[in-house]
C-alpha cells in the first residue's frame, strides 16, 4: 500500500545530552526516511546499527528524557485512571501468560502486567526509553530495542498469548507491517488491544472546544476527518526556543478496521474513554462537565488473531480479462 501521508516538511532538532565530564554530546540523528523505507524492503540484519541509534525515524528518542520524567514509573493520571485499567480488562490475560508490549516506552504497562503475574516482553524504537524500562524491570519483564514494523524479525522464535499497542499507532507510519508482524507471533485466538487518542474527536489541529454563549453549551468543533494527514506536534509548545517535535499520523477509523481484517484480526470489542479531568469551578463548569462525558478522549479496540489471514482477491490484468471476454463471446457464437 503506498504511503498516503504527505512528505514531512521539517527536520527535528537533535536533543543534547552530556558526557561524564559534563560536556554536551549530540545524539545520533534518525536515519533518513528514504534509507529507512529501503531497509524495510530488505531482509533485516541483526545488530546492523550502532547501539544508541533509534530503530525508526519516528522513535521518541529526542523526547526520551522529557517523556520519562513526565510519566516515570506509573504514567500520568490518564494512564492510571483510564488507559491501563481498560487495557488490562480487555487483554483478559492470566498469570503465567506472555504479553508483548509494542512501543512500550519506559515500560509503564509492563510493570502493571508483571504485578498481575504476566510475563512481559517490551519493544520500542528508542534506546533511551528501553534503557529506562530495563532499569525499572522486575523478574517477569524484559525489554529490547526494535522497530514495531519488523516484529517477525525481532521475535523469530517467539509466540505470545496477547499483545498491546498503547497510544502508539498514531505515531507510526506505515502500520500494515505492524499488524502483519503481530499475526506471525500471536497465537491463534490471542488478543490484541490497541489504545489511541480518539480518531474522530481528538485530531491534532483539526478539532477544538467551543462554547455557545446563547444556549450555554460547550461543543466539539471538527474541521476535518476523512483525509489522512501527518502533523508535526511540538513537544514543548510554550517554549519558543525549544523546537523539538514529534509527528502524529491521523487516519479515519475505517482505516484501522480494514487493515486489521486484512491482516488476520477480528475486532471483538471497543471502548471509548472519557476524561476525568475538569477545569476550575465557574459559570461554565456544568457545560464543561456534560461535554467531557459526551466526547471521549481515547478509543480502545480489541481484536483476536484469527486462524488464517483472509486471502485477498486479485483483480485480473486488463489484457487477461479482455481475452477471457473474447473467448466467452466466441464460445457463445458457436
């Protein structure tokens, strides 16, 4: 499937770290996009990149230190009150089973699952986030650097009972290889749980809040939905000197549903999570509360790995179809 997103128009600025003597040291830049896409078309070579290189150009390596400090051991209140309880409920994983945490970051989900007796393997494209995950890992957790689009290569001999993709799908381009890889390493009947910022109501730079003074209603404004777009998102929007950015890839909901089906997964559940956060008490607090209960922040999709991936129907080439048509006409005329 050809890349449906417009070409990026920015180059993230490398984040600075420091050597032991305190002198600044720039991190290695992500691979150029054309090099990365060419590599995906070729068989992977293990350990072909330096250890501290991110495994994908969309890795949050430049934001790793900030992200780790922000979420730490347990994640933020969205994780603890909404996302993680929903993921654990939908996984239906039993103690002793194996869970793959794709785009695991610093291992927030892994620690929760491990405390429930589940054996967790996490993979992320950011070496720094994996390092943070390993430092916090317990006996039931293991983590490694890798590209979510090459899971079959990363785990050639592994079979998992379930897998999770928490708030990561909208940071990846393209996603078809992610699901084809998951199909290879999840057992038949195993669950795949995906959490996204809601693709209908939470589109960066396309949705916003509004307030109708006449009727006293807070509403959600939607300026676009069907067109897939990629958008640079500033990591620190309030800091003009800091130009660090990530990229968000918006896709309409049917894109995820169709790709899951094409890659051998059947959807068995969907949950939409509304925010528990509220603003200050005031004349609009009632309208804000009603709106917060109507417009969800996150969507949780749950799918099961089917026995076999469906075979795609291939349209015959025009010449072959024309020849068959002529043969039918000749046969009918006899």
